[in-house]
C-alpha cells in the first residue's frame, strides 16, 4: 500500500541554481548602464527645470513689481557669489533699491545646488547675474541675451540649454548633438 501512494518529490540541483544566478547576473549587468543614463538625464532635467523656474519667476515678479528682480548664483541662499559658479545653487531677489545686494526683505526664493556632477555654465548677459525689468532681460555692455549650458560630468547625456532673449523669455531645449560636458 505504501508503494502505491508514494509521492515523488524533486528538489533543485546545484546546476539549476547556478544557471538561474547567471541569468539574473546577466540581466543586472545589461540593465544597470541603461538605468545610469536615465538617472543622469533625470538629474539634468531637474537642474535645468529648477533654473528655468527661477528665471521665469524673476521675469514674472519684475513685471508684477515694476522693479528689477535678479537671479544670481549662491552657495548659501543668502548672498550672491561673485565668481559666476551657478552649480552651487542660486537665488531670486527683488532689487527694489537697485544696489544688486540681497537684503532679507528682498529674498523671493532660493534653489539648492543640483547633483555635484552637474555643471552649469552661463554666457552673455547672465554670466554672473540675470537681471529682469518689466521689459525683459537687462543686458550688459557685451550682450542683450543670455545662455546657460547644463551638462553632466563624465556622462554622454546631451547638454540642456536655457536661452533668454532680450524680452526675457526663457527657452529650454536639449542639444542632442553634444555628448556631455566639454563637447559643445
């Protein structure tokens, strides 16, 4: 009677476990580089989106307040950096008295620095500070427009570009012809 009702149980062999682990390892190796690129692109989008938001806020507030509103690089959220390094964060302030210095009452918004691998290079009228008035971007002697190039160090992710025209309109785009920092 016992022999008729005997159940056959079968376990997994060491060879089957090794094959399963090998397949899992291959899937991980194939997917990790792709997910790294996705993460780098997300970091670029986040940094360019935040900077674009700060610039757009300044343009809107300048029109609303009928005074100059500035965006400047800042590493502490209270004072403008004089070296033009936008990669450490930035702030937006209403410069009602026109002195170009942030007072507590003038501070509108601060932005934390992006990931340490993000580099932001400013060119033109926004190199050390972007100033907006009711009629748009306040240019300097050399340029009436500005440009920010935002790239990820050590990555092949395309550079994100923010263009600001004389009227202060902010245009965000991706430069698909570039491959990371230093190639544009």
